[in-house]
């Protein structure tokens, strides 16, 4: 098995507005999902770690400026970090600005066990449209599904389908791509037609509902590794099942 690298998590939510408590909710959710984790450090302009004695107040102040600055656990041997950035309406689906929240965690046994809880906590805390968490190794292959080449269109690896650029997807509820763990809000699930009891038996066996009525759907039992033919086949079949994902269905 190839080295999969860290677990990369991304969720896409409505843009931050004014006194928005979702940044704090996301950090609190991450801490609850991994007991013992304390995200109470920041990275200075000189790339050094600095403790945040009043982290929530610091986050709240940054949020009033539309920012979700990076916070981390302060452990360079076991780095966990989370931050967000605003995506303008020009590069977002449906012409609506979005908040993209990104987290990075070591892919060890503890994180693998808690990964679904982590994704759910961050996605529900930010009231995300959708999100996913995938090991870095597979995430690189998935990135090629939308990355333009010098010749023009994307050139996906491993037979994966080419996906539309984010701004060409018709609504923010439609996921851009699939990952190992997928969070679909209730609206996102409706947009892609999930669940269909007749067609989604396998997916439902590794899925659960969330308090908001969304879903966390896990494609493979072990972290997604596209060097494993069974994992690649599962991902390909999931794309075939949901042509709306990545804007591939005909208008």
C-alpha cells in the first residue's frame, strides 16, 4: 500500500456574515470528535507557534472581518490544523460566495476511527452544503479531475471522470467531487438523489444520518487508496451512480 499522507478535510458552506459563530462551532466540534485535542495555537507571521489564551474571542473578532484564521494544536510531531477562506461569487457555484473550511490531521488509528465524527462535526458546525475527507494520496488523484492542463481541459488519472470547475456547477448544494468520507446536507442529498433504497444498499451500509438531516457516507471501510483496485472500482461506481456530482448530468 502506498503512503497515504495526512487526512485532508474540506467542507463548503455559506459565506461568513457579521457576528458568525460557525468558526467557533467548527473548532469546538473538531475538539469533541477527538477527545484530548486542544486547538489553542496560531501561527505567527514569522511562522512560529503562539498560544491563544482567549481563542474563542480571537476567532470571534476575526470572523467580524470575514476571516477564519488557522488554529492548530501546537504539536509539530502530531499536527492538527483547521482554517477557512472565502470563495468569491465568481468562482463559486450558482454565483453565491462560499466559505471553504480546510482541516489537516495525521492519518493514524485514532483519526481513522474518529474521521466520520470529525467530518460531521465540522460540516454541521459550519452548516455546510457538503464536504469530504480523503487521505492525501487519493486526494491528489481526485484533484486532477478538475485541474486544467496546458492543453485545456482536465486530464483525470485512473479513468476517473472529468468534473466541471466549481463556478460552472449550477447550485452550491451539488458536491464538486467525491471523497473517502462524504458529508451531504439534506439539500445536497436531495440534489443528487440520495438515498435510493433500491440502488444504494451498499452505500447505506456505511452511511448515517446527522442531527440536521444530512448524511455522512463512507465509500470504503479502510481509508481510500486508489492503488487498491477494489477502492478505485468503488469510487468509479459512486461517480456512475451520482452524475450530478461535479456537474456531469445533462441540463
